[in-house]
C-alpha cells in the first residue's frame, strides 16, 4: 500500500489530485462525484512521513532530531511550514456565551446586542 501512494505521488508530481470515485469496500458500493483529498493526504510523501514520525514520537522534537539527524530549528521550521498548509483557526469565531454575558454585565454591550450575538 505505501508503494501505491509513492507511485501516485510520482505520477502526479505533487500536483493537486481530485478523486472522482470512492468505493466502500465492505458494502460493494461506489460513489461518484468530485472529492478533494483530506488535508493530510495532500501533503508530499516526505511531509507525510515527517508528520507520522512526529506523531509516533509523541511530539518530541528531541526524538525528531535523533531520527532525522537534523537540528531543533530545522524540525521547528519544517513543522511550521507543514502546519502553514492547514486552516485550523476559525477566522470569524462566534463569541462564547460566557463572554457575551460578561460584556452585558459590565455594560459594554446592550441587551439587544447580547441577544443578537447569542442568536447568530
């Protein structure tokens, strides 16, 4: 199986891949459409190996230094570069109920504004 992904990576040249058919093996069912690969699968093969090693080392940068024979800053830079390829943060987060109620209690916002924020 790992060789399949390596061959796919060579074939695509790390260009974006769009999956058009998914088959559920146990159900003998196929679904056709346009499906993007999950974010981790979009990483290069080398980056996937790096992430797996990081997870298997329980996030130990010292272990990553040892396994890959690279320095602490190199590990950090590579992790930052990989992490930069993912969106983790909601760019428009909804305020938490406790924050809105605290603002209301302090008089920072009106009751109408608190209701609007909590209902959106």
